[in-house]
């Protein structure tokens, strides 16, 4: 009789959650800088910088996740698709509020990209956190 110890999941350290949270933090800093100057126009250089940092961290998150050996992609997409649906509903409502409030031009573009990056980061965090503990038969 072969008694195997219980499966504890993938306990190896991973940069994926930290990179995704860093991307969300940069997005929020980008929006926060613009909100700090409201209702006057805000300087957009810092917002652009944090937004670019957010996109770079999102790309690093995706690359880091793709490079993981024996990753449960089916479980990841099974979880992430529903979280993506939720975040798309929320970010669409926020985008509508920004447009309805009269935001135009570069500030609106920054906010839309910030919402899009966040809408992708959140499902990655949820899907990765579940999929990394799926038992993969090698």
C-alpha cells in the first residue's frame, strides 16, 4: 500500500501576485494624481508615467505566468473568465460615469486604460491563486 502525503498545492514562491498587485497600485496612483487636482486640470506627466509602469508590470505578470511549468491553464481560465466578466461590468459602469461627468481628452484616455489594466489584473490574481494549487498529472 502506497500512502502518499496529502497534496499541499504549489508552495513555491511566485512573482505573479506581486507583479499584478504592483500593476494595480500604479494604476491607482495614476488615477489618484488626477483626482488630487480635481476640479482643476492635473499635470498628466506623472499619471502617464505610472500608467506606463502599470502596463509594463501587467506584461511582466503575463510573461511570468506563461513561463511557469505545469500550470493548470484550464482551471485558470475557468476562474478568470467569471472574474473578468465581473470586472468588465464594473469598469464599464465607471467608464460611463467618467464620460457622463464630462471628462474628455487625455484624462479620459488615462482613466480608460487604467480601468482596462485593472480589469485584466484582478482576474489574473484570482485565477492564478486557484490554478497554482491544482494537482497536475505529469
